[in-house]
C-alpha cells in the first residue's frame, strides 16, 4: 500500500485466529505485515492454541490486515478467524508481541 492509502479515520478491530497458528512464525509474520500497513496494536499466543490480536489504523489498512489474517503466512493453517469491532485508543505506537 502507498502512504496515501492510509488517510481517513482511525478504526480498530480485535481478532482470534484458530488453526495451526502457533510455532509456525504466525506472530512474527503478522508483525511485519502490520508494520508494513502502518497499523498499531499487539498480537499474542492464547492458551488454547489460537492467536489473539488488536489492531488499529486506517480503514484500508485494517481491511488489508483482515485479509492477511484469514490466510496467514506459509506454514500456517488458518481454520477460523473471529473479528470484533473495537474502539480505537491511539495508545499503541507500533505493533508488538504481548506476553
């Protein structure tokens, strides 16, 4: 995406990604993608084997990340993704792994 594609209102989503998403580089690939899209937020492994994430940015960037989460990186297998709307906080500067 070009920087011009990131203009507009800030929106936020959270998601739970299920499948073979732990131990396959999913979080690190997601961080690279989120940073490429200029998103802020976090990602973490959940105890049940899923991955949870919160992300905020322009509508175009959020939509692009949603599409990426639905397929994930090579080596991962995404079986289901549950998205929830969230209220953008602006609290995050960048995209990080949370414990």
